[in-house]
């Protein structure tokens, strides 16, 4: 198997969580599950180096749980994936499940086909004993030749050693039915009755071609909460597309130049910002600590993680403080924090001999 094919497997991030997807170079589209992107028309795609790409959800087929994603970025350098022939899988064939379980970095697990055609809920699935977990959904299942034989749909039960995938023939049928119709700018739904592609502009609950009822709320997007509106307003003011920074509900991650910025909520609840701005130097640590103690960073703070010797630039505010009359002040503090991160990191590294952290873009 050509190991380069694993470069075609990406992580899908949005404000509701994450999943996996894979790239079909001949169509210039990414494939994932519909349930991975349900309620989201814009998502972020990340490779294993955490390079971020903006993508649009351009077609969903809820009936077979497949979605197609389009991006304007150039992925021509990625290997060409082949779809395996229909019914090519046999019991006991070896397969590999690729993806990002639990939002973790890329993993690959090997397993055996328990059933190439397991009937469940009126549909056929590939059943395998390969380790499959939440986050794997939407990723590819490869055969021994590196061909895609299925799309992982995670686990239907809590049973161990039991994972499932949508057979590749369902993807092939979908691609044949859309032909050259795909609109790379508009969100559309494929009708389960006649395969007609329906745009939300048609403002209908029923297929205009055959009359089949569409799933309730299929065109709706999940709205952002007040905290997310605050944070994403600040990111837009910084010139950052917030979509590509989303890591889940009320969680964002991005870089200001070389330095990573994390925005998230704590249990209390607090809105928190933290950045690993530098690692302590091997020598002359006292000078660094004197600088940190003598400098007023208010309303921000700097702390040291003794375990990994990293200096963290931090900001925390109780979520209850996020109100209409404090919106501009807090938004301004987030913008100021992100700009300060760059300066603090440069000062620590250039003037005090600190080292770039492992989270720096230079070390990613």
C-alpha cells in the first residue's frame, strides 16, 4: 500500500465538534458523513500538521449519510485515491481505518472484515473489527491495495471490536447521479426519492421534482451563542476567518505569527485565553523571571508550567461578565491580547534567550 494515500485524510472541525474526511482529487472534493457536518454549512479542514483550510458544505445526502465539501485551496499535490470495485470485499479481508478519533492527531488502525454486507436499519454496511471511535466518522476505510472500500460511520453500539462503514458503492452511485451538476458555492440537499439537488433558495420542505418530504431543518444552521459571537467578532477584527479556527463548542485555536493562541471555556464557567509564548532558556532563567515579575501585563498574566517549562500568556474573564454593556470592552481585550502575544513571544525569545515552544508554527 502506498503510504502517501494517508495524506488525503483530513480532520473536519466546526463549532459543534469534529470528524474526518478524505480528498478525491479527480473531483476536487472532500467526502465525509452528513452527520459530521449536520447544522454547519462552513467547516475547517486540518491536515496532520494542523494547517487550516476553509471549506463549504456543498451537498448532503442524509439518506446515505454522505456529504461533499468544496474548498478554493489547491490540493493537487495530494495523491489520487481510487474507489474499489463494488462487492470487492470478502469476509476476513484486511482493511485500514484512517481518521482522527476523539479529535486526536491522525491514527490508522488495522482490522478484518467481519461482514462486507451487514443489513442494519434497512441499509447495508461494511462491518469490521478495526478500532473505530467518535471522530473517525467520515474518514476512509482502505483495502490492502489502498483503495477506498467504505466511509466510516463510527459505532452504532457500545460493543467492542465492532465498527461500521458505508459501502463505497453508495458513494459511487451518488457521484454518478450528480454528474457535472455540483455547485461549489451553494449548499444543496439530494432528494432521497429522485436524487434531485435542492437548494435552500427554493425554500421548500418537499422536493419540487417528486414531492418527497425533506428532513426537518435540513437547511438550518446551528446559531452561535453569545460567547461565540464575542470571540468571533474579535477574530474578524484581527482579520482572521473564525471558521477555520473552530475546535468545537466555544473553542478556537490559531496562530498569531508563530505563536499559538487558544480560546476556550473553563468549568466555572470562564472564558479563557492561553498562549504558550516561549520555553524557559537553559541558562539565565533568573533574568526571565525578573522581567515577568517586574512587568505589568494587566489585565493579562504570565505563568510558568513547571512540567514542560513553558511560559503561558493568559487572560480569563467570568462568562457572566459577557453582557451587552461589556461587549466592546471584552472584544477589545481579546484583540489586544492576540496582538500582545506576538510582542511578548518576540521579547522573551530575542531578548531573554527563551526558546520557541513545541506549539510554535516553527516547530509544528
